[in-house]
C-alpha cells in the first residue's frame, strides 16, 4: 500500500535524524511519530524538528490528495519534561500535541491500549 510505504519512509527520515546514543523514535498512532531526545533544550528540539521536516521534504513523496502542496509534509511539535518516578509518557505526548494545536479528542481511540 502507498500509505504504508509513505509512513515507512517518514519513519526512516525521523530515525535518520537521530544522532545520539539513547535517542529513540517510534510510531505512536496511525500517522504520528514521537522522538525522545534526552537532554535537549528548546533550541535543540526546534532544530531537530526542522531537520525532520527538511528530510521529509527532500523525500518528495507525491501526495495526490494534499490540500497544500503536492508532497507529503510534517508538522512538528515538541514538549519537555524532567523525568520523575511515575511520570506518564501519555502526558508528554499530550504536551507535544498541544504545541501543534491538536486536541486528543480529534483522534478518538488512537491511543487505546490494545
């Protein structure tokens, strides 16, 4: 399927942006990915997001139903926390979604445990 191929390519672009030991990326929902880059400040996180967006643009994956442009693009949000005992990864994802202006209710069921 074209959509699966596209998501694999985007995932490889994100993984290819990781530079440090301990940095990880994963697909967390249908069309959403998360990357954890420990110890990054806001400027580094924004640079990392810009690098991902540039790498995906360079793939030039044609998107026949795109409403803006002709190619697949990404929106990048970020959040920062200091880990504590009992910290919830869900909270970090919600903070990043808020940076993008995405309400979790817009994607019902995406993060339900399976």
